[in-house]
C-alpha cells in the first residue's frame, strides 16, 4: 500500500478530489498531499475509508475485500443503467490477479463475444475482460466498440491524416472489410486484456 496506489485511484476517478478524500478521512488536504508524495503512510483504517470513497469493494464488515466484482455487459447501455442489471453473470476475481496485470482493476468488465468475425483469436461465446480505462488505440489491439446499438470486438489502430485522427477497424474474417472511421462515428469502450479459454 503506497502513494502509487492512491495516484492510480485519482487517475481512474478524475471526478474525485484530494479535498473530498481529506474530508472523508477527517484530515486536512495537506495530509493527502503528503501521502501522494510518499511522505506519509496510509493507515489500515484510512485504507478502508479510501476504498469506500473511490467506490472500491468492501466486505460486509467494511474491510477491504480481496476480490473484484467484474460486471458483465452486453451493450453500451448496460454500462450506464446499472439498475437494469441483475448481476447474475458477474464474476468475482481475486484482487491479486488483476492488480498484477492492469492499472485500474475497478474498470475491468466482462463481455461475451457475439460473432465469429474475430476468429480464431476470439470465437462466438468466448468471455473476455475489457479495460474501460484504456480507450485510445495508440498501441493497436482488440477493443470493445459500439455504434450506439450493439457492442462488438474489433481490431483498432490509429491513422493520422494531417491533423485529422481516424481509427481503422478490422477483423480476421474477410466477411468484415476493414474500415476507417472518425472517432465521432462510433465509441471505443475499452481494450480487451484477457480471454477465458476452455480446454
């Protein structure tokens, strides 16, 4: 537990503030700055309050949970309308697994592949983990994208023509010809970071 963890939380939740966290902790804002600078350690009681402030999981005793709840989404609306979700398809993943692999474990969601256009990398019915904190394909990769009606997985990479930025979408299956779109034409929800593969 160190200043890097707290820095990551502020990066992941830009609407949260040092002054707001200080109020939740019952401290003055300079105390939070000292933690961020590495000049002050986070106490166990403060850690639990911090997790609650950043809406990270706690167990029923109010102690920091060692699992992350990964929500399963089928479309872009599922990400906004949590009241419509029943949670029956959510996963619980040990924190140690995610914290070693991704910067913002609380931003990981589950998505089930709906088509075969990305085969053999991803097949219909495969479950993948999508990092909602990584939505800019500076490094090309597979991303969950939405046109406002549905969510699919496609290969994405950035193309620059002068000052204009465009995104190339492609899939291994020839039934999906590669296309170049403006970022205004669709929405990148997040990068695929893992796939569940049954043997």
